[in-house]
């Protein structure tokens, strides 16, 4: 008889959204509640879909301090699941390691199993008349450099076997700290049918079918970084005769983070620009979610001169924020990146023989050889402390913004 399970990771309950600021009270309230409401939506979905069990692959909490509010919400949720006969299996990751922080929970219902950090545990039970084994281990400390996947035992005795782990598969290419680094071959070795992973916030399946290796992404976006944008939630997997189906995304996020980009080449005036921006960021285009938006305004045209005025730029973002905060659901314009140019042909200053041309050539040469990321440049201990304060953009966007700022400073216009 087929059965199903729900796999989620990186809940970051009660996350503070430290990278988003300047918002009015009603926006602040929604942001503060977003991660907890997403968790509540997960619990409701698991019950409504009658899944056999729930897998939570680490970073349940946003930090080792694990606030009382977050812990009580989590306990209430897993208790509701247990009351409906749904098992919950969870591991702790680098944000909420077992050996750090504190707990206000003195015990879980019998259907809830938090995995220890001392060794890999293997929990066997039955679902849909089929033998199921979940193998898992939690982090003892936040900076877990050991490849924990190598501790997992080989599958024995048949049935559907799952590895539950917070890990970084793929190294620095994921854009996340390289905690519990592992390879695809490491995950193939034990012979499980499914690896329920956490840590990488972008939903993807590095390996499909043999075995399934799945990152569901985080439950609720937290910043405007590329990995935090778009629909967020969990995945549901159907299992029949020991074979898992392709994971199905269930959208559970309460606030959507997004980038929008507008080119001014054919935009007549500021009013038209505002209309374009508001249309691109409309909640109707994003599953009806409240929005936190970063806009990039680029291109060339007559509007460039007006948009070069700091006063006009301030008026634009203030108007967007006013109208967006008053809408239901809200749209909060967190940042505007200005990259416009004058109309007509841009003078090629690289051919000049002065400081400005030297600066442009230096920046272009540096960018062409730029292969490092913020994660590569900063020590691990600094990343742990300051990771959330890094610029909210990918490295190419950060470099482009720096280039435009440098040119503005020495020429008065971006060329």
C-alpha cells in the first residue's frame, strides 16, 4: 500500500529578518510572524495530506539561543502531528547544534524523534505495510567540518531507507558554508532510497532516482539573496513498492522575496516607471504572497537625467513604499539599485589616457578574473558571526554596483 512523507529543512523559526529594515508596524508584524505561520502551514498540510511521517533536516531554529516563542510553536506543531498519528524525525544543524544554546522543551510526544549528535541512529517502523528505516545524526557544534555522511551504516534488511542529514553537497558552489561536506558518491555508498538533506536554501535535487538526493529549500525566505527568492516550502514524496516518486513542492511561505528589473529605454516618465515596477511586483504574480522586493532600474534613455537626482530617487522609493505598505497583502520595497545610463551612444572612456580610463580598465580586468565569493574571502568564524550582514546580492551584482559607484564618484555619471 503506498504511503507518503513530507520533507522540510531550514525552518529558522522566529527569524528576525535582520536584512530588511525601515518598514512600518504592519509590515514588521507580518515579517515577525512569517516563519511561525509557515511552520503552522506545514503542520496543517501534513495532516490534510495524511502523510505517514515528517522529516526535518536541520536548522529548526534560527540560532543557538532558540527563543521561547519559537520552541513553544515547534512543540505545539509536532504535538499536533503526533495526535494525528504522524511521526516527526528531526536533526539539528549549524544554526541550532545540540551542544550549544538551550532548550525550554523538557520532552516530546512519543511519535517525535530528535536524533542525537553522538552517533548515527537508525529508527525502524512500518508505513503502508512496508518497512521504513530513518537514519540520522545531529550537529554537536555549529562548525561541523566532519563529513558525517561517512558515519551512516549500509542499508540492510530491505524496505525503504532514508538518510536524514544537514550537509553541504557540492562545496563552495552552493554559496553556503561547507559544513559536513560530502559528495554524491558518499551518499550512494549506503544504498538508501532517499536522502533528506538540509542546509542549502535553494530547492534542488542533486541526484534523482538512484537514490533521490533532495534539498527542499528553506521553509520561508529570509533575505533578497538569490537562494532566498521565489516560492518556498516543503516537498511531499509518494512511495509505492519501495520506489519514491519525484518530490512535489508544496508552497508554504508567507512572505515572498523577489528581484524585479526594469529598463528605462522605452519608459516615458516616472509615473510609467512606477506602474511598471508595481506590476512586476504584484502579489498576484507571486502566489498572492506579501512581497519584499529589490528592484534594479537599468537601461538608457531620456529618463536617466531625472533619475540621477538623489531627491527624485528618494521620492520614488518613498512612494513605492507608501503605496506598497497600504496594499493587502503588502509589497515592501527594500532596495532600489540604480544602473541607468544617458541616452545615445556611451563614450568609450577606456580609450582615454587618464585616471578614469585606468580605473575602468582595472575594474574590468579584476572582474574578468573574479572567481571568489564572499564565502571564499571571509574566514569561517567571521561568516558565522556576520553572514547575515553581507550585501544582499550575488557577487556579480555587488561588483557591478561597486563599479558604478566608483565611476559616479570620479566622473559624476556612470559610463
